[in-house]
C-alpha cells in the first residue's frame, strides 16, 4: 500500500512529504531496492536492469539484494528460462562478480539508505574508510562531518541499527563484497 507520509523524528524526517510504501517487505519496495542496487550509479551490474530484476523476482530467484550474489547457483534454472543462453548467463555472472570489487561508496549508495545520495555516500566512505567503522558511528560523529546534516546522520544510524540491515551487510561480506573505500593520497 502506498501512502503519503509526513516524516517525524521517530523514524521519519520532518518537512519531508513522500509517497512510499511503509511496509519494508512490500514487493514493489523490494524490487526497487534491487534495481537501485544493480544500477550504473550504484554497483553497476551490467545486464541486471529493471526488467531482469523484475523477471528474476517473479521467478523466485531474487527476493532481496543478497540474492543477486546467489544467482550463479541457479545456472540450470536460468538457462531453462526463455531468452537465456550460456553467453548471457556467463556475462551476467561475471558482471555480478566484478561488482564485488566496487569501493565502499558504491555499496553505500546501492544500499539505498534514505537521504544518502551518491555525494553523501562518497563523503561517508572517505571519512570512515570501512563499513564496520561507519556502522559503529554515532549521530554526533556523523553530524561533525561537513555536508552530513542531522537528517542524514539520523538516517544512517537508523539504517545500521536495523537487524535486517546488519544481516544484509554480514551476508554481503560473506559473498566477498569490498567493505572499504579507496585510499585517498594526499599530495
């Protein structure tokens, strides 16, 4: 169910009116999160666009972001689907494997943390350097960062406080995704 929400400090954000499904397990929300995660600006998984995500979700192969990294386990199933050949399957699996090398900022953006766009994800990745350091950051530490305001800080803290999100991060670690930022050399 889609609803209009005026967000408040108990999990939402003041002055923000948005239309979104309040059920985090809503099919549309789950599919959109996977589409965003695989998008060019996030994990850049070539060959896993909107239509394929929707198709794999309908087939029961994708139920969440973590399932993207399990697609390789369904080779026979995928090859039996209309329109899939060995080459397209291999290209998809290779693109998924390559995405594991992406820096932390791409992963942060891909996770779809509310109020954290591409620029904020890069700032957070450069400041904290590792996923674990960011996950343990406090509101105060986040607010001290230039260009990270109260609303963004609250969103990050709430995202990483969620057991479901902690489990997702742990699964992504186990799949071998890169959990650190590129080092910036100061000259």
